């Protein structure tokens, strides 16, 4: 086929390289133009890949020079879909880029799993702290209530004693004062009864 194209003077062949005899051929031959256009993106990828791989190799093959992200994905997709002949350096460049990408992906997944475990522990700790805080508040409220009940019971007992003392005191004024104080301490039927029963002059 190439010999026919060379004989028709459409292409030239020199040292195994084939070139168009004139660029007007690409404009006049729609199918050839479509073939060239289809491969234009692949040629761009290959050109950039060759340069990047050579630079990577010249610098001692550091990971910092490898393709990553979208550029790596585009180059690998192009390689798998077209299967172009690559130099050993270009092939190693893409292989190492893919290896580094997978390593970084695994490291990111491990970090994410670790963060999820830490978040779960923090949530558990926060829940336990909240439960303890609620328990402490409830215990505090119960203690305040019990203290209040104890104070009332003590006041009632004191009022009952003062009222009883009013009944046995012979001095009428002193008896009335004690009975009135008992009512002030605990205004209950028993203390009122003591005030009514206090001796009068």
C-alpha cells in the first residue's frame, strides 16, 4: 500500500519514515483528514508522554515527575484503547504512574477508614459523656430535692417541738410567742392547734 502511495507521489518514504508529499493532500482527501484528526489527540498525548518520560528518566525516575490524576487517566485510557508502540521508558513511566496512583489511593482509603474509626470513637465518647452529664444533673436534682425535703422535715420537727413547748410553758406571753413562732416555722394544722390551745390569762 505504501509503495503504491509512493509511486503515485502522494507520500514520500525515507529511512522508514513516511510523510505526506504535500499538505494539500490532507485537505483534498477527506478520509485521510478524518484519520489524521482522529489520531491528533493521540499524537499530542504521545508527544507529551515521550517528553515527560524522558525527563523522568533523566532525573533518576523520581515519583514527583510521574503523571497523576486526569493526565494519568487520559494517558492510560489512550494506551489501552489504541495500544500504541511505546518505548521501554514510556511504558515504565506509565506503569510507575499507575502504581503510585494506586498506592496513593490505598493510603487515602486507609486514612478515611482511620478517620471514620476516630469519629465513631468520638461519637461514642460524646454519647457517654452526655449520658453521664444527664445522670449527674438528675442526681443533683434528686439531691437538691432530698435536701429540701430534709430541711422541711427538720423545720416541721422544730415547729412541732416549739408548739409542744408552748403548751407546757406556764408564762402566757411566752407560751403565745412560742406557739406563734411554731406557726411561722411550719403553718400546719398541728402548729395552729398548738397556737389555739396555748394558755391564756
